C-alpha cells in the first residue's frame, strides 16, 4: 500500500541551540553565561524522531498539537514527511541549550500552559506506531486505548501514569535506564528489565549512554549489547530519537529485534561522532543496512 509506513505521535518540541561565552561572576560566586547567540533550531522530541525517519528515506506521518510555526516550516521542507500537526498558540514545548565550545552548559525547558484534545487521523498504510511521550500532556490514556491493536509494531517510552495502557503484544517498550528504574521502583537496570518483561506481553529495550544496551525477549533471557561510551561521543543529544527511528525502520524491514538493535547502535555511534548530531541521513542509513545484512 502506498503512503506513510510509520506514524509518530507525541510531544513535538522546538530545540534551540545557543553558543555562549562563560565568565567569572564575583556577584554570584561562580560563572555566568554571557553573549548567547542562536546558532540552530530544529524539531525536537517526537519532531526529531519523525525527522530522522524521513531523512532515512522512510515515509512517515507526524501527528498532534504543535506550538511552533518554525517547526511547521521545517516540516514543510522535509522530504518523506507528511505533516498532520497543527499549531496551537500557548502549547509550545521548547528546549533551549546553551553551549560553549561544543559542550552543554545548561538547558532551559519551556513547557506548555495548556493541553489540547485532538482527533487522530492515521493513514491505513502505517505499519509502525511510535509514541514519543515527554510528559508534556499530549499523550493521554484515551488516545493510547484508541491506538491499541492497530499496528504491527508499536514503539513507546511509557510514563508511569499510563503504563497499563501499553500492555499489548505488538509493543516494544523503550525507556532509558533512569525511566526504567522509575517505572518499576527498582534500583538496578537488570531488575527493571525483568519487571518490565513480566508486566508487558511485548518486548523491552533499556538504553543508557554509558552502560551496555539490553533487551529482554519473551523467553525472559536478557541479552547485552555493546555500550557507546568507549566511542568517545562528541554529543549524546538526540541519541534516543535516532535509536527509536532505527528500531522502527528495522520493524519495517522485518528484522528481528537483535538485528534492529545492532543497526540502532551503529546509527547512534555515527550520530554521536559529529556535532551537532541529533539525526541520521540517508547515506549513513544505507551504509548501516549494508553492514547488518551482509552476514
């Protein structure tokens, strides 16, 4: 069937990057950020996941409330992306990152002051659903119940308040390690994976920038994957979005989860080796596909 293969739903943000200087401040007994200059603004959150997929050449639809005409403008020039977002003044999710010589000094988040109800309009061609929930209010339990059972694969980073709504066979639960500990009220990642695997009939992937990546299949066996810290990343911003996009692409390809994770790790390493990072392009994706399918 023609049309988008992946639907991305969730919190669509505007990520802004400022290059700034740092100077000592006797008045504040520390350092101050001075002379900030806006150097880049890109879609973040669900917006970055959808942009990654589109850049990889995968037809994608992105849905939901969006508080930024800037994001709409970027989406309008992105190939392979069907934009079904709508701009709602007052609901902007924005992250401002202040950098000095490539290193993040601080981040300021601007959250929406209202939550919108909206109707889903997902094309029948979509095989994979991604819900990208940053706890900003655009994912609700009624929406999750409406989505259940409609997709071959569903990739989600669930929040604790709605976790029961994610208990479905087609799901890949993808929290990072901090979120996994919070979801399960445990103290270590492997215990969290075991609990999550008990709670959901789907599969569990837990990621962390410095530890190995693990997943647990339905047999209950945890499998470890190489960590990313030995690769001396220049940036980790957007790594989770890239991993989510590649897991979705692997599902479209019909790969087993193991192969999708291998591809996701290669994609994250590639993304983190370059500044500003954030996304993956078609050429890199083609190279990764060749690498993971040559055996």
